[in-house]
C-alpha cells in the first residue's frame, strides 16, 4: 500500500512503488521480496529511472534507489546504495534495515547518528491523527509517550516494532504500527525524491476515514530524542564531511553508476562497464574498486576482499566502506570481518538482513 501521489513521479519509479500491492506491508519487508522489481532496479540507469537528463542531487538519487530496494524486500541492496547517500539519509536507511531485521540495538545506534530529521515533525503529526483508540497496552504506552513530549521518538518506535514482532500486541495494534512504518517510508522517500530531482513534490497521504482519530496537536520544536530501553542518548551529528561529487572521467552518453571514495568521501561517477575494475578518484587520486552488480558472483582476490576458505559454503557481501565484493563463509554471519582491500572492520549480516528468499 502506497499513498503517495504517484502521478508526480517518473513512470519507472511509480511502477516500482505500486508493484508491492495494495496491502499494508508486514513489519519485515524482506520476507516477501519482489524479484521482478529487483531485476528492474539492477538493470535501469539513473537517466531512465528518474526520466530526466540531469539530477539536482546525485547522492539523494542513491537514497531513492536504496529506498526502492528496501520497499521491495531487498535490505542488502538498500544498505549498499545507502553508502552513496548523504550522511543523515545514510544512517536513516541503515537504521531502517536493522530495525526490520530485528536488530534493535544496532538500529538505535544508527538513529543516534541521524540525530533528528526533517521528516520527524510530519511523522509525529501523522501518528497523532491516525492512531485509533485501540485498547492495547503496547500501543497505549507508545501513544502516551509521544503525547507527553510531542516529539517523534525513533528509539520508542524501535521498541514498539520489536514488541509487535514478538506478538506482544493485538492484531489491530500491529496494523497501526505497520501503517506508521509505511508512512515513515513515504515521508523519507518524498524527501529524497524531491532533493534528487529538484522538483517540488506535493505529499498527499491517504487516511482511512472510518478510523477514529485523535485531535491534532500543536507540535513543539524538535529537540534531542530521548533514550529509552537501552539507554542510548542522542549524540551530536557526525563530523563526516559532506559528500562531494567527482566526474570520474565518464564519457557522455554512457550509462553511469556512482560510488563513494573511501579516502575523501567524494561521490564518483563511473561507466557501468567499469564494474569489477579499479578507478581513480578525480578528487584525491585514491584507487577505488567499482563493485559488481548485486547477485553477480566474481572471483575475490586479496585486492578486492577476503579470501574464501575452501570446503565451506560462501556468501557474498559488500564492504560498507569501499563497496568491494567480499566472499566469507556462511558460518561467519553475525561475526566481525575485515576487508583486506581497505582494512574496514564490519559485522557480517545475519540471515534476516539478507534481502533474498
């Protein structure tokens, strides 16, 4: 179920949104992955996807593509493309993936680095308007804490989603929580799409007129998010430099992709044909490995990732820092791994985080 006005979107983007169907998605979108949508996203370039010759913000376009992967049930691909998105959106997308995968502690760490977002005010207003008077302990606690502070609480919503996943709330309350999760996606998608294209996007959410609503409340100015169950407190925004765009020496008319330089954090545009090869960053001169398409296996050498050990089942993941393809044993899920190309240490996602059936 998508309630955005899709007539304002590029045709291919609109088609990828409505392909999910008319039902409210479950709490874990990866349980019902849309393979056709993934194939379309893998094959389409930015010019056709957004139906425009030039984008206003290429980093936000990566955020849009990441959201389309997530919406269609592929959090692994979402996490990969999120690396090229602006800092707040990168952490927000990572938090969404971890929350849906059932990793609340990691999700809270991600949202602490978001440290507030422009969509929070609209999300709070929506929650106040559509949450019905369902007699449910979990939902009552959620709404009472929101009403107390009149600030959207991402940590509280993570806890509420976890309780719904564990079956601790009524069926009616779970539907409300799923609607809130869907609305959060819509608001973030509208924000990223408008920034990516530079075109005003009039957001028109669809509200069930038959559902009882709470009176709208005046929203106070945003302040730091309160830490809840795991005592996470809002931290200052990360001091990472804003992503810079580098031409990457692409030829005009060629299909291009964007990757992030691990040294200077610049966004580099490179030809689609350069996947699996090294390119030089125009900004700092660092050598950057262009990742293969997701789902395409490729030989892994000491220059591009971890060496697979023989005799065990292997999985392919993407290094979150240099985006190189890495093969690791299936048994290493949930453990830390080190990329031999850039030296980054990261957590190998558990099976729930992998966007495949």
